[in-house]
């Protein structure tokens, strides 16, 4: 980037009063000899003056406290979701463990044979299939109940 291009890039900053004294002196010296940069400097100065005349927005009273309260509320909601996720994970592990334990107990009590309508229910495959169907059905019912609970909270 040559000197002209670097000065041209500093023109908006000069109009806003954001340059150091040395940089401002460089811009002014260049603008005295370069017609294009002088015109651009005048244009940027008009823009900067116009911006200074515009009303400045101010934060409403209590904005900081409302924002802080909202952040605390969102953190509490996120903590609740994490707690629910851990609880759901623990319930899944408990379900798998209890199903496996119950299968072992059922096989021991029945001697490995418990036939209903021609199907040995304590067979590993039949037990896994039955447990999976039961788990998916329970999960679907829980999802429906949770969904309705959220709809009720939104309604209230």
C-alpha cells in the first residue's frame, strides 16, 4: 500500500477525531497537495458532523438489572436441563441393569424355559426383543407426557 492509499484509509478516522497528532499531521499535509483526498476529507467531515448531531440512544433504567436477572434465569434453566439429562441417563442405565438382572433371575427361577404361545420368553433373543419394545413404548409415552406438560406451561 502506497502513501496515498494509506492516507485515504485514514480519512474517516481523521474526520472522527480518532487519529494521533502525528497521523493527523500526515493526513493534513497530504490533503493540501492531493485534490481527491481533500474532497474526501471534507465529505467525511460533513458526515462526522452530521453523526454528532443525531440523538444518542440511552439505556433505559434498570436495563442492567433486567439483563442480569435474565442471564441468571437462563443459567438456572440450563442447569435444570443438565440435571434432567443426567437423570435420564441414570434411568436408562438402571433400566438396562434391572432388565438384565430380571432376565437372569427369571431364567434361574424357570429353569431356562418359560413358554407362552410357543415362544420361550426367557430366551435371550425373545427377552431382548420384548425389553426393546417395552422400552420404546415407555419412551414414547414419556415423550408425549413431557410434550403436553410443556404445552400447558406455555399456555399458563
